[in-house]
C-alpha cells in the first residue's frame, strides 16, 4: 500500500485518518478505513466529500477518485473495493 496516496481530486487534501465523515444513521467514522462503507448501517457512500474543517474543500468526488498512485496498483485496489461493495453486508452479531 506504500505507493497509494489518498487525496482529494479537487484540492489535493489528504485525509489524516480521523473520523471526519458522518452517515445519515449517525455514525461518524473515517470513510477511507472502510472503503466508503458505513460501519454502523452498512450504507455505501460512493461519493466522498472533502473536509473543509481539516483544511480541505467542500467538493464531493467519487470515492474511487480519491485513490492515487501507480496505475496497476490503483486499478487492483479499485477492483477490490468494487467487489466489496457488491457483497452483502454481514449480519451483525
Ligand atoms: Zn450509517
Ligand atoms: Zn478537497
């Protein structure tokens, strides 16, 4: 994962690993730790908003557009994420 960068496609802001994203269910988390899937309700956010409070902008961009790096690695990562999005949300225990 060393060659992958995550940054806003619009302003180049890089997520700092903090929980900046809030779901409609009330969960607040780091959307890049779950590839856009809310850990609370399982909703998939295919668009991700930049975080102006942390130095970014207010633009929404497709989640996959945030990933930048070597093309081959990025394409593989995007495929993995898309496959994950197709899977059913596991029942919570
Ligand atoms: Zn949620
Ligand atoms: Zn931005």
